[in-house]
């Protein structure tokens, strides 16, 4: 029996996945979480073989939790609506065994779980080609953090206070990110970075 953890913030989607996967003879859903901050703790308590993680979760992203689960010996499959090349790269760097989009049939998901447990890497070929074409994320970790915080339109002073940085440091990171993304301002830079899956 392959033990599965599902991390998905949309209740209906989470329940449907659990129900459909539970109909497979060799799969057992042992845990479900709606908050990214609960993924690692729940996984360590229930010891699934595979964790299906959404990317955008409250508390902590599935991409951030993936590396911790990988280190704990749990196979990670990212299951998302957002098939962005930057997300794929980050998932693979975190040790995920696969990256799947939610619009695939459940039979493909069950097969991907079995293949991942057997040691295979599972990536949608179209998305893999797009990731190669998109290139590497040019932003540093701090630039990503500042851009993510800037998405809500906060002032430099607000960003500095929230991130515990000086205003000049925030300006420098934003300026660098704008230059690297070849955009005109921080809002454009943040939107482009988000679209590419860099944030």
C-alpha cells in the first residue's frame, strides 16, 4: 500500500482527490492538510510515502515544504494549477520527484504516484520545454523576498519596516530586480517575476 498525504487549501479539491485516490487498490490517503505550515509536522506524524503538494498555500508554500519532506525521505509530487517554468525549476531544486498540473485525469495522477515511488521523475513534457526556454531565475533570494512584499503596492518605508531592512537596502534590491527583469518599475518587476514562477 502506498501512503499519500495531500496538501491542498481548497476543501472541495482536497476531498475529491482523497476520494478518487482512495478508490485505487494500492493507494491510501493517510493525511490531508489545508495549510502549508502544517505539511511537515503532519508528514512526520503520519509518515506517508508520497506527499502531493499544491504550491500556493496559506502559511507556507508547497515549494518551501518540498525540500524538508525530501530530506525526510518522503517522495514529493507538486500538483498545481500554475504550470510555470520557474515553479518547475524550484520544485526540482527542492528535490521533488514530479510536477503535475491539476487538469490531468486522476488515472494519470495515480500512475505518477506509483512511478515516483519507483524512483522515476515525472514532468509534463510541454512544461519541461518551457522551463528550458525560460532560463534560470536571475533574482537573488533577498530580491525575491522584497519583490514578493512589494506586490501589494506598499511604500518603501512600509517594506523596510516589514522586512526589517533599511529603506536604502530595499531601494537597492528593488532597483536590482527591476534591472534584471528589464521592467520599468517594481510593480512590473514583481508581476513578471510572479508570472514566471520566480516568487
